[in-house]
């Protein structure tokens, strides 16, 4: 498995990728798990693929089916000259929704709190379909809760913005608002979200991180890619 993340100048992002890789190794001893990155962090995906050859299954550590998964990674596989498989992105998997609920609970919000509004905040994409899929996370995380409202907002790019999401929840009557980042790791964008949260006196939950269920979702995508290849 070549566990492939976007890469970031922020070392916390790469640290999370390596932590997810270590969790996968614990869950499946004997599986060779090699972290790789599209840009900024090392090792670069092209270099890793050239080193290990055609046995690679490039498994994106990405939530959205957007530019990096559809363009960057396929182009880098082509550039490597290696006949590697590419697995699907993690997407809006139920296991990841469960992790997001746990992060919200860790921020002090219970499912039965009826005075709370939750903002699920994600990075925006130039691909409308990816944004639409990301927006479904808000309704999924609200299931079986008494929260007064759950809405989505994008930290970059498309609307709704964070300020408009806060305004909407306040109009619905939310006495408390919490921001729940639909991100795998901390980085520059989540820092901007955190700065906004502080300026508004709003608590912010932690990113999904290297939770066991994140690693299990990665393994599900890896296994599905192998099964599809075997059936072809």
C-alpha cells in the first residue's frame, strides 16, 4: 500500500499520515505500508512508485473525490512509469462519520443537547460534485441527535462561508455553536478556521486524525481496489 496524501508545508499533516500508516500496520501485520505525498512533503509519490514498481496500490488519504484524486495522483502514476492500481478516496464513509461524532463529543457536545448548532467545515473544491458530496456529511452526523441545527460551510472557495453558517444557526435559535472540521489533519487551513472560532468564541473540535476507524476505512479502499483488479 502506498498511502498517498496531498502534502503540506505544515509538519502536522505529514505526521498524521505517518500515524495513520502505523495504525494500518498494527491492524494488518505483514502489509507493507509506505507513506507518499503529492507535493511539499517527502517522499514524493513518483519516487516511491519508481522504487517499489508494479506491485503498488496507491491508496489516497483524501476525503474528497476532487482534483488531487482525479488529476494529480493519476498524472503522477503515469509519470512514474509504473503500472500501479489506484484505490478510491475515503469519501463520506459511515466509519468516518462515527469519528466526526466522537470529535464533536470531545468538544463538549452531547447528542441530546438541544441548544447546539454544529457547523461541519470542509475545504472547498472547484468540482461542484465533490462539494455536494461533502455537504451530505452535515445531515449524516446529525442523525439521532437533538441538535437545533447542523449545517456545512467551506473554509475555502464555495459558499456557504463560516460567518454565514454561524448566522444561520443563530437565527435558528442555537445558544451554542461548535465547529466540526471535516479534515484529516491540522494545517494552515484549519488554523484559519481555529482563528475564526476564537474570534467568535466558538469551540472547535479536532480533525479526524489517525483514529482506528480512519485506518480501517483506508484498508477497505485498498481491499476494494485489489478485488476489482482480480475481477477484471
